[in-house]
C-alpha cells in the first residue's frame, strides 16, 4: 500500500514544535553520557574542536539530506526512497533504518531504565556512593538480575504514553514541554558548576585545546561522536521532516538542530568536568563516569541527593525524546505501508521494543551466559545497529541524495520553490557526494576495528 497523501498526513503545528522534536530526537544519552567520557579520553578541548568541525562537515549535510527526503515526499523512510526513485531498489534501505531503530530501542531502553531507577533511588536516598568502590558495586547490583527488566518496562510505558497520542497531541506536545525542561535543568547544573573549586581547571580542559593531542584516534572518536549524536543513518530526521510544513526552512532548521544538539553536549562537559576536577577524579573515567563516578561526586555536595535526582531526571528526559523519534520510524512504516491504524502500529512497535528490551535487560542477569559470537544480546544489538546499520544507512542516504536525487528537487526544497535563496546547494551536494561517504566509511572501519 502506498503512502498517504500530504493532506491526510499529520504535520507539526508550529515552527517551535518542529525544532523541539528534531532537537529532541538528536539529544540523547550520546550527548550527556557519551560526549563527556569521549572528550575526557581524547584530550578535552582538542576533541571538542574536531567534534564541532565534523558536525559542520558531515552532520549538517546529512541532516539536510534527510530533511529534504522527508519533507519532499511526506512519507516514511521506506516510502521516501521509493517515491524519489520508484523503479529502483533504493527503498530497501528503509528496512535498514526500521530494523536498526528497533534494535537500538531494545538496548537503549535498558540504559534509560537505569536512569529511571537512579533518579527514583536518589530521590528516596537509597543510593550508597560513599566511595567509588561502593558505587561500582551498587551499579552492578542495580543492573543485574530481574530488576532492570522492571525499569525497562517502566521506561517503555512512558514512551508508549507519548506515542499513542499521535504526532501533534503526543510527540509535539511532549517535546514542547520536555525540551525546555531539559535545557532548564542543564542551565541549573551549569550555574552549580560555577561554584565548584575545580571550575577553572575543568573549563580549561574543555575549552583550551592542545592541538598536539590531535591524533588519528581523536579524529575518529570525534567523527563518530558527530555522526551518532545527531541520530543520523536511522531515518529519525527523515521521518520527523515528513511532518514539516512549508514554513520550515530546511537549511536553517538543520543548522539550528545541529547547533542545539552540540550545545547540549558542550553544556554536559561544563557540568561534568568542573565536578571531576574538584574531587580529583580522572576525566578519562570512561563509560562509568555517569553511573558510578558522578553519583559519588554528588554525594559529596551540599544537597547531593537533589542534584543526583535532577541529573538522572535530565538523562531520563534526553533518553525519552530520543526513543520517541526512534519508535516513530517503524510506526509510520506500519501505518503507511501496511495500512494499520496509528493505535495498532504503536502497540505493535512498542511490543517489539518491549520483547527486545526484556531480552537485553536479562543479558545482565539470567541470560548473561547466552552469547552470539561472544556477545550478549545487549552487546549484539548495540554492535549490529551502531557499528553496521547506522553507517550503512548514513552512507546510502548520502550517496542517494548526492548522486541520484534530481538537483531541481533539492533546490526546490531548500528554496521553498524559489521563495528563499539558498547559496550553499553546490557545497551541500559536494559534501554529500564526497566528504560524507568517506567520513562514514572511516567511521565504519573504526567501529568494526579495521583501523
């Protein structure tokens, strides 16, 4: 069954709603969790400069590509490829995005469930982070057995409650509330950072780049962070752009989305590094930084329980806005290609994510010994989706728009049929044809350990 016509399709009611939802899709654990420990491991300021450069070189062009395909076709990811090239098999790329989104939803919801439990436990004062050692042991306790299953289910129910409301009354309305709240929490934490003794040292580490530290490893780390933090390669942005109306200027929306997404990552660094240096913790703490090191730091602050609760609430909000967009990829596919109702598509998509999420959660407990190729189900879903599907999806989108989509279509989308000027079209096409494919291929090689 073909895609619905534009008239039958929901659209975001306001420009603010469109920006809030796209930024919400991009902002997630990658910004607040992954960016600080990547920056810490790769020299701070040097990593950040490289990261921002790659956001401009590959992030913005790929956002533009997905936006143009989405709004230009007003269709799901599968239908967008088919509409633009109906006699070719590019639409098969849509399946990559759908499968990847469901796999990411599965393991991502487990981590998001941890943020729910940590937030609630912090609020009730049941966390014991009197030392980093006890913090590590408590993390192992909270994420093992059957407990993660319960919190994964709780998180997915929150996700479902937003999705069942539809595009305007569910996703847009929630984003209009959640994104301002997220930025408000970020601002509160930044103000708190100013009062810490290690503020100057932390800010210097983050904003004073030592260019001698720029190595191939730093470049590849920054390249991957720029790609993954913007939710590129999945089709999230393409799906959301299909709900844009003609008042949304695509180039400006892409730049705004990339800017706000990067700002959240930088603000996360402003929050975390002063605290790390204040208490003599290594900025290279890695993935344990958020769930083990930071709660220990919060426990030593005045009102530590409140700050800990608010921080994990911040992580929860960031997770929720991301998973809503990931869920929408499969929901729009089921609605438009299978002819299902919104309610049925939402229930089926959520049920698939629930099954996958439970299996991934049990990878830390009863299913811990079950492996595929030496990987638990949690690690397998993460590896296949992040290291293979996302680079493949991004590469296909870049090549498709750069080489095969009619230039007149792109010009029409970015100028709103000649209403506005868009002087960057040639540069955009050049980046999509050459810069992005090469960069994504390097990301893929690095992800699978080939370089």
